[in-house]
């Protein structure tokens, strides 16, 4: 009887070890090495070319223009960089119940090409019930309930679809391995089969991936390197709005995002996200401001909320939702050192409305204004927008693409725009009133006198 082969594989980076280790020396993570039973009778290394490798000078390689396959709707095309590239493999991750399957089934039903939807988690009846709820029918949408990756590849060769959806990669397995579905070796082996088929047949494939409790895509980190594009579908389960964010894209920008609303009839695209990210309040409230942020090529006006109150515990609390806690601590230090606001014994809470997570430095000015507004209990006014980066010396630095931010604020009817005096603007080009300041002291003198 053949001896059982075992492997010790790191779940984070996929590195192999001869024995169990407490720490992975490749990625530095602890307690990520697991034992797996393997049986690999044949090699499945990908060969994406029909001929053996030939050394070719780069000047002799013909550049091929990518002919993208347009997905239905605007948001998905935006995050993919203009459409789906033939032969590309896209990994879509998100929490359970966030709407990944609904979004992809809706996309499959609206495509005017043949689509193969492979489900390893739901029965065909369940998929049909969701399609009836969405209210779209398409006879070119083909369904397959299968988890063996070799059988899936065989069916794809038979039906020759233009587009394939795999829901999900954690349920797939290769019959040449003895380990259970969802293990590192099965995910890696199944992905290799599917990527090889996609590259050789110029058929784009979307893989649905589960995420772990800390928000990372489940499976080896190698999976994210193997695919061409990584998308993250995120949002609060109690909130109807969803954000589709690009984490990696070999064929476009990795800074784009799309915004959807979960309805009883599926995912509805949000044409103007700024309108839903700003509270249409009739009265001025302290601690609330509006910032002009950039996400990829899209300009968004986002509401920032801050609450400052006296600390009743020994250590003041610093909590953020959608904003970097380290950057908040830096802003609080600048406000105390350069402006004299005594915030060291105050609890400070910062929230970005709509469930967004922003990293744009231009939001510094709006966050600082919201904090001081709450601390002084003075309203900022609901027709004022902020865009500027705050330095450690208290200076307000200019931000890029200010004209795009100004036009977005004008379009939504705002009256005042506060920015750095380091930027030169053509007078009379904008109808919105522009206020330029150089330091945080000048900024707060403008706001509160």
C-alpha cells in the first residue's frame, strides 16, 4: 500500500515545509501552517503558449490592442478599467450575504452573449428563484451545478461559452488530490486549471471567493497573484448600499470603485453617489462637514461626522469608522500644538457617512473642521465643501485635480469651497465662492472668526 503523502502549507503565502512549523519564514506569519494530505500523480503546471518557450526581443513582439467585452451597466465596466478583457481571470471577494451571487447572476442574465454560471453552493432551483426575483430572463445563460474542476473544464470545452462565472472557488476540487475542498492545495490546483483554460481559450472567468473573519480573501495569498484582477464587494449588512472596489487590476487602474444599492429586484447602480453620501439636512449641525474626495477617476462629495466629548475614563478614546486612526491621531496633535485646542483629554469619534473607507489626504481639512466644530459646538454650514491636506507644521497643502472637485461641488449646489492657497485658479471660471487659506489658524479664523 502506497504511503500517504502529507504537506505542510502556509495558508497565507502557500509556502511548503517538510514538517509542522509555528512560524512561516517566507511571510513571517504565525500559526498559518496547516497539514494536508496530497496525492499528485501528474503535474498541472500551466503552459499558456501552444509552443515551447522562445526567447524573443521585445521590439519584435507585436502589441495587441485589448478588445474588451462590455459588461451590462456602468459601474462594473468602470472598476474593470473599461470592460472585461478576454482571457482574464477576475477574483471577486466579499462577506456572506453581501450580494456577490446576486450581482454576478444579474450580470450573466443581462449579457447578450452566452454565459456559463457554475454553482457549487446552490442548487439550480435556488438560482432560478433568484433570477425570477430579479425579473430578467435570458436563454443564453447556462447553469451548471458541479464542483469537480476537471468536469467543469470539460463542460466549458463542450458548450464554448463567451463568459464563465464560478461560485465559488472554495467549493471546487480536483479529483487528483485527496484533500478536501477549500484547502490550500485544492484552491491552488482548481485555480490553475481554470486559469489555464481561460488563457488558452480567451474566455474570461470570474471566481467568487470567500473572505476570512479579518476581511482577507480566504485561501493562499498566491491566488491573488495568479489572477489578473481582484475585486472586493463590501458594505454594511444593515445598509442597502454596496461598494465594489478594485484591489488589483493588470488592465487598468486599481483605484476605481462602483456603488450599488441592494433592492428586492437585485443590484441597482447609483449614478450620482454624492447625493446619497450627503445628508439632506435642513438645519446646521455641529461636527458635520463635507469633503471633496477622489476615488480613481471619480469625484465624490462625502459627509464627515465627528463627535468630541469630555473623557470619563482614564484614557481618552479614539475611534474611527472609514478613516485611518493613525492619521486622526496626527490631526489631533496638529490641532493641539498649532491651534491650541485642548483635545488630549477628549474622546474623539470620526465617521465617514455611507460606509465608505477613504484614504485621500484631501479629506484632512474636512475632518479637522468637523472635529473643531464639535469641540466648539459651532455648525459649519451645509453649503461649504473642504479639500486640503494638513502638514505637521500646520500648513495646508494643495491637492491634485482640484478643478474636478470644484465642478462636482458646483453641480450639487454648494456655495463655498475652502482649499489651499498654494493652488492657482483662473478667476471667474467658477460660480462657487472659493476661499484659499495657507495655515490651520487662517482656516479656523475663516470658519469661526
